[in-house]
C-alpha cells in the first residue's frame, strides 16, 4: 500500500483476511453479491447481501507531496474530500452525491463538472486491489499482468470483482470557487459555447476549472462555469434554506467555498427533493441541515418502492400509471442539440443536467468505449413520465436508448436497462467482457453484467 502507515496497512490486511475467510466459507456453488449499507443505484438489487464489506471504509493515507490518496473501496467521496481538503487537495473528479463510494464510482463510472478536463474517476486510478470471483485478491495496474482487468474494471458493476483498495491521483485546490451562470435561448449556440469553453479552458479572460449546465426548457439553458479563487467577496450557503438549482436562474455569478461547491447538488439531490416536499422553507427549517442529504432521500425512496405508497396515492387520485425515467447518457457534442430537441419533443421532464466529458488520455476502457478525440455531453434526467393508454412500461426508456445509440452515444448502467441481449453486448464489448469473466470469475459466482444491469437479478 503506497504511503500507508504501518498500523493502517496492518489493519487493512486484517480486514482483507477476514473478508477472504468469509468468502471461503460460502458454498462453492453460491452466487455471491455485495452487501452495502447505502446504494446510489436506481435499479433493484434482488437478493443482495452475501458478502459484507462494511469494514472497508478507511482513508489509509493522503500524500500531499505525491498528490495521491490510498483508500479502501467503501470510502465515500464525502470522507475522502474531508481527508484531502486540509492538505489543499481534492480528487480529480468528485461525483455529485456524498455517499458515492470510490469503488462504486470506478466500477460503475462517474462524472462531474471537472470531467471536461479530467475525464471520469477511473482515469485517476493508479492501482487497485480487487477481490475477484475466484476469491483471489489481485493488484491491478495499467502496466502489470492484470492490466486487462485494470482497464476492463470500469463499467463492470461488481461482476468481475470488488475494489478493496485504490490509489488515486489528487489535484490542488484553492479556497473558493467563482461561479458564472451564462443564459442561452438557442440550443445550438449553447452547445457551441460549451464546446468552445472546454477547448479553450477559459472564458472572457478568466480560466475555467469546472463546466456544467442546467436546462429548464427549450429556450432556457444555463452554462455554469467555475473557477478556483483565493478570495471571495461573499459566499452563498445552499446547505439549508436556500436551494442551489433555483439560484441558477436568478444570479449571474456566485461564490462558494470549495467544499460547498463540490456538494452543491447533494442537499437537494439536484432537484429531486421537490418530489418529497422538502423544498418548502418551513419544512427545511424543521429538518435542518442534518436531514437535507441525498442518502436520507434515498432511504425514503427505498421505503416507497418497498411498500408502493406513491403508486397507491396516484391510483387514489385517479392519475394514469407512470414510467420512471432515470438515466444518464452521453452523446458527442455535435449531436447534443439534436438529442435535446428529441428529448423536449418526446420526454416531458425538466430540469435536465448537462455535463461535458472528454477522456483524459487516449486509453482504451473496453467496457465503455469513447473516442478520445471527441467531447461528449452527459445528459442527466431523473423523474417519471405518464404512460398513455396502451403504452407499456419501458416505452420511453427504450426510445431514449435507441436514440442515444443512433446518435453515437452511450448510456450509463446505474439505472434500469431495456436492451435486447445481443444489442447490449455489441454496445458494451461482449467479447472483452467474456474474456475477463473467464479469467477472473471462472465459476460464475458473480452475476453477469447483462443479468445485473438489464434483467435486474
């Protein structure tokens, strides 16, 4: 473990030994699944809970000179940020929600407003220890005998193994972030400016460290640019009474502390907290900061899914059945306006989050291939759409999947998938996946990627 203290390294190895012992006690034909306290997946995890990894929540070492962190796989980004900021450092990409784990972001992908420059979280990984399907723990690096697993691990969603330890790169920060919200009314001009800013790394003479955007309607798009700064004339607080996404429409610029910038979306789960009634000021006053968090909202949603309360209320109110449409997709920037036009025409959801992403280096990640010379735009949309009479569940999601494929894009697999099996393996490199599966999980003790992400097993 690079840089870890003797005590931290010894304690980590003890946790690994205990995990492997529990693994060895399972019947040889048992299907193995990961048990987690929290999840940011928007699909069912039937029967989950065989292998408990709750112990692997330690930041083992932060090296401020080398700008690296050695962490266990179940460390959340909130834990990691709290460990690195005192050193004036942060991960290269910090996904939006506090309880996303390092292991989860690497095996399941991630994105945020620094992704136009630094790509996805897995691109800052230097090495990782993976518990594979055959019960072995291997150290995978881009230049050793497990390099195929290193590159194939992203987008495998735990079906090739679980990350127990990761060494990642960090970047220096400054105390504050200066935010500028630029309004557009024409999507073509909007995405043209987004591409221009990402290529130049600056706007109006000021460097740009973060780029994302929010779309409220066909003629209301905002490009949000963030810049590190040492001083701020004021700072806003969106962790309690005020709501970040609502400020975008009313403020041309803003200032946040670095920590508040990184978690600006978490307090209201972007904007999804509105469905839970917690965007009303009197409710927020009662709840306080402690309960205005994405993981609290997740628990409420899990209870609703379990007991079907919202479905019963909708039936009682005489509302038509609805289809959850919870997806993140990426399309090349030159097709982004085309996708947005389709979306406004066919899918009645707003707001929409957009985030540019470009691979950090021309490296092949076989299970989620992207052109290293292309800037992509991620669209995030998370709501439900009413089903018309005769429309089957999945109608809108299948339409989105077909459109994204036609536009040369990809869809993240953290939510429900609807692909036919042959199409799925064409999109997500079936031959490469099967080679890795045969080498690292020859007994098929872990789920298959299609079974997990589409069939929902």
